[in-house]
C-alpha cells in the first residue's frame, strides 16, 4: 500500500498470457520525467511512459499488450498526444466508484479535500483490486506478485458499500471493497465468486436510486439474450434486503486464466476527455474491420444489432467505455454486450452517446438521434441496405413486445415498475419513428 506522504514513482505491469493461470512481468509504467521522479511536485498526473521488460521480450510466448499502442519492442513508449498513459493500461484503472473507495481508505472519510496528498493515476492503479477487468494487474514489485483481494461475503461487501454511500465507511471496511475497485463504472459494485469457482460482478441497489436500476438492467440483459445479442449470464439475488444483479464475468474463462480486454475508447484512440464527444460507431466498426481475424462474420450487422437494441430499451449510456473487445496479441473480437440498462429520460427525444451515422466530414459529428429513421439512414455504414436495417429494427421490436412480460418476471419487476419502464424507456414511441 502506498504511503500517504508520497506518490508511487513506478508501477510494474503484470499480465496473464493467453490460457495461462499465473501472471508474468510485462513491463514498467513511469512518469515521463523519470530523472526527477523523487520530486513529488514534478510528477503530476502524467504523462506516463511504458517499457516492456527485457525478460518479457525474450519470452517466446510474449504478446503485445495492444499493438496499435504498445508494439512488442524495446525502449520507452509514449502514450501519444493529449493522453496521460496508453489506453490499454488506463482501461485497468478504476472509475469514479473505485476511486471513491481508494480515497476513503487512504485519506479517510474526509476525502481528498482535506488532505495534502493528491492521488495520481499510478496510485489508483496500484491501490485498486487485482481482480480487475481483463488480464493486467499493477504491482509495486517486479519480482514478487502479491494480489490485492478479499474473501468477504456478498453481504459483508454490500454492507461496506452502503457505509461508503452513507459516509460512515472506515478504513478497515474499505479494505474489503478493494477487489471491486477496478471493474469500472460510477455505481457501487463488488466481485463475488460462486462455489463452482465462477466469478460475478455484483451490482448493488441504493436507497437513493430514482428507479429500480438494478432490476431494469436485469430486464435489459434478458431481452438482449432473447433478441440474439451475446450477453453474459445474469441473475437477481438479494443481499441485506435489496436486489443485487449478478453478471458473470466473460473475461474469466475458467481454470484461473484471464482474457485481455481493450475498451472501444482505446480502440478509437481517444482519452476520457475527448471520447464522449467524438466517439463514433462507424469509426469503431472501421477499427474492428482492421483488427479482427480474417474470416470473422458480419461485424457491421453485429454492431448494428447492438445499437438498435440500445435504442429500443432506452439505453443512452452506450459510451465508448461500455463497449469492448478481446485482444489475443494479434486480433480483436467483440466481447459480449454489457451494461444494457434503460436510462431515465426527461423528454420524448433522446440521443445515443456515440454517433450512429458517419459524420459528413472529419470536423463534423454524425447523427445520434435514438430512432428507427437514424438506423435506416445509416444502413450503408454497416454494410446493409436501408430495407435490411429496417427489418432488423422491426424484428427486435416484435421480440421485445412478445417477451416483455417474461423479462419482467426474470428481473422481478413489480407491475408498477414494469409499467413505468414500458413505453417510456423500453419501446418509447420516439424510438419507433
């Protein structure tokens, strides 16, 4: 654990190679100004450069962590303009929920506002849980791998999460939440392991939720499965009297191995700051075509199906961090879809978080309107005709309508909760125009 008097000066990156059950040292991540790294004021929040370990480069089974950013070669590699570190490394960093847990544990309940320590990117990487998304981890040592994990039960983790929300989380309770700090997102979540060894991300309900978010996501995931979109297994369980959504981890194929994952934000080459504004589905598809293995099926249809589904369930939180690909050292493959949750909407007309139609020029943005007309107009961007795009859209409408009540039962929505979702978030009339 980091001292609260200084920032860490280096993070060692460990990786689970394909089908391996133990991590190996891949390289090191350091502030750009390595010569003055002992000066706390000189470190700032980046940029951070990465270098592969010579021992890793000598391995016959070594693969790049993501070739478009970090090709398998010697020397320090810079992250590129306007980026603090390579995106494939940043993808392993905690988002706002995980950062809150780390801040509470290192700085106390008062948080960073009253501390003279400014937590930087390396601190968040090194203090978050080792069981993070993908196949990377970050360590203080280059010789001894020490996982940061917990054996706490779901109820114990849920109790700690509630304490954080209530402002009563102690440093001791925060330690129990460590393992769930690197699975992304703004909402509270923890990692649990079933008796058969399968791992799940447990998404927790809050007393302040404006609508049944956990159950709404359960319904969204169930409907996606019925539509034919690949999604992980999900189920609703209860903890401390509240609903919890268990989402099976698709980056854990079993036997203690891990799969490397890269976010769409990284594939598109954006930082967090630029990604939301400029992310585009057609450009993401261009990258998929460039990086997918030869003979891969219709990526355009697969991606368009996901866009249509997000529109139909009212999931406008489909930003580039909520899409990802597997990386095997040479090629990418779309992961199962995730975070398919109907979102609150204030009016009838809404937009998706990413451009659906290709922008007319490099300085313009494409359309994001969340409706059938947008899908039909953008058909050519996905390699289908307007008629085919319309048929794809109408097919999903029919399946959602026919299976809504079954999805309601699976998600354990009450009649009132289901009625508030249907026609508002799910199959809103604007979506059908």
